[in-house]
C-alpha cells in the first residue's frame, strides 16, 4: 500500500479520517462542509472516542460523496493511537474505498505518526495463494495520504516505518508454508537485509558438524532439507560498542514432532515454529532500516524436524557443541536442542554481554498465559525489568516466570548430563532451565517463550488472522531504551 504525505487533501480521496479523543466530540473540528451533521450523527450513535472505536458515515463534499471515519484514540493512560489507526484500516480495507486521507486535527505529530504506524501494521495481509477469493473479501484500499507533509521526514515516522517493515518481514516468514520457507530459503529471503548494510554469516551442515553441533544436527537429521545457522550483524556504532547485543531465534521451519509425532489436527500450524527466528530477522531489518545506533547480532538456528528412517529416536544421546550431553527422551522437545547449540556458538563467536533468545518453545506457556503475554525467563533482574517495560510500551507484552535450581532435578538424566524434557509439571520453566545450562557465567540472558503470541486465530487491532509479527516491536523498544540513550 502506498503512503504519501501532503498538505492538502487529494481530490480523489474517497475516505476522510479524523481522530477523536475520548469525550471530545463537542470540541472536535472537522475540515468538511457537513461537520456539524457528522458530529451530531456520531453523538446519536453513542460514539465516545474510546481506543479502537470507529464511526462511519457518508457526506457530500464538493459535489462528491465521501466516506467519513471518526477514529477513537482514547485519552490519558488509555490513549492508544496505534490501535485506533489499525481499527480504522480494518474497517476500510475491503470496503470498496481506494484512497484514504488522514487529517492531523486532534493529534500532535507523535500521535499522528503512531496512528499511521497502526494503520500500516493492520493493512498487511498475505493473499497471494488465494485465486478464488470473493470480490468483497479482496482489499480495495490502495493509498493513504497523510495531511501533514512535515511528518514525511520526521524521525518519529521514519523510525516507525522501518519497524513496520521489520514486522512485515517477520509476518511473511511466519505465514509462508513450509514448502516455501525452509532453512535454505529462509536465509535467501533474508538476504534483502544486505542492501541495508547487514553483514551475513551462514554455516552449512558440514561446518556445523566440524563445530560439534550434535544437538541441532540431531533434530535435522530426519529431513531432506539441510540445516543452516544464520548470523546477521548490524553495527550502527562504527565500532564503539565492542560487545554486541545478541538475539537468538529458534527456527524450526516445520515441526512434525519427529518420531514423537504430533497429532494430525493442528499440525499444519507448525509452519510458525520458526517464529523466534522470524522475529530476529524482522528486528534486524527494523534496526538497519532506521540506522539504529547499536551493535547487534541476530542468530537463527534453522532446521526442519521430520520423522524419516534417519530421524533421531527417543532415548538417543547427543553431544552439544558445549560438550554437554543430552538424552533425547522426546523428539518433539526439539527447539531447546536447536537453541542449545545456537546459544553456545553465539557466545563463542561474538562474545556478547547480553543474550536474548526467542522461541515458540512450549505448549505449557500457552496453558499459562494464553495469547495475552509471552513468557519471560531471565538470569538478571535489571534485564528482566527492562524487557517487561519495553513490552508494555511497545504493545508486545511479557510476563516473568521464575528460574530456580530446584527445577534442575526434573531434567537431570541417569545416563547423560541432562534430558530434554522434565515431566508433567512446570514445562516452560524446565525448558528455560535447560537453556540456562548453555549460558556462560557473567552473560546476562533472557529466554522469551513466544509460543502463544506469533499466530492469532482471530484478527486483532494491529494484525489480521494469522501471523502477528510478535517480538519486533518489543526488541526494537528494548534497544531504543537501553542502548541508544
């Protein structure tokens, strides 16, 4: 969708949008001929200006019928201009309207930028495989004109636009089917980041074998799709930040469960089991796109978990790159095996001071938090607080869970250093305890279990049904607040 900026409303705009704060209808000023009629109609319809509330009507403007949208943005602590922009676009996207003009009245420039950001996020869809879609379901909206030309070059909008592009990449990677996105094609799809100045390093199977990544390779050995380890580096500090922040993502591009086969119903959703890696890739695009003043490495461990005759078996013992041995009791607890080698390699290769990994790791986190928060596990209280605050500010919320040595006994193995599952209780916590064993002393680390957040079964204020792009806004906000002060 094209987004343009102008000082005057284009004559071909068939939708006029005005933001209204809560309980501010009486003070609203609409730059249209029938403003009083529209405001009276909105009041009659009991429109209050709550966040996400949308009022729609039609007027005659200069001899042409125009659609008028009043978008509620709330006020005070409940001000939410992003959701307002998203709800407005959701109303218009398939309505038959083609060109939408957003008036600045009722918003300052910061709010306007966030309103347009929400509109852009909500307009993303993936329809390219639908060849028989009914006409009324097809998007008709082609262009948005923002009636503030100064916003086009404002840093607030430039940064948010870059973040929206990162979210779009994450959604694309997560939404694509597994016959399209697999380890090699995931890397290929991310190569667009090179044009933004991101450096690439890719390990193939032979190189990972030489490094002793037996845990990751054990997961991939049942698939004809070879694994990859992708590292993307963005240094916007010109070398002044010596030790990078490391973001590590689980990239299981399809997860059948392996020999511990998942039930058939719902297995098709497992194309999004690379949501952590997708979030890392999208964040790297956002940071490079806005030329962030930070040194970051994004690492994606990419495998496919399949159950052929060469697949690892329950009870197998593998040796990770760290030298620690793992008894694989359940081949469907594969993400932690991938991350164990990805985390160790990242620390060996890049010497980060802070490591944050993201993974659609456990169903247990969905039992605990549903689709409202991702789980946050952290070995440093300050890091945890910074991440939770970034979650609140960005709209990608987190909830902290404990890490405690008392849970380690659940993953101790009688024949190896550890086993990859810990019994029925505290499944998300024991998975985090497993990962912590691969974090070096002195490294600040957080594990984000995002299993309930990367995919939505119904539309939300900033996403349609499907891939949400969770994690990009969170990590971008965390970096903005803690590395670019």
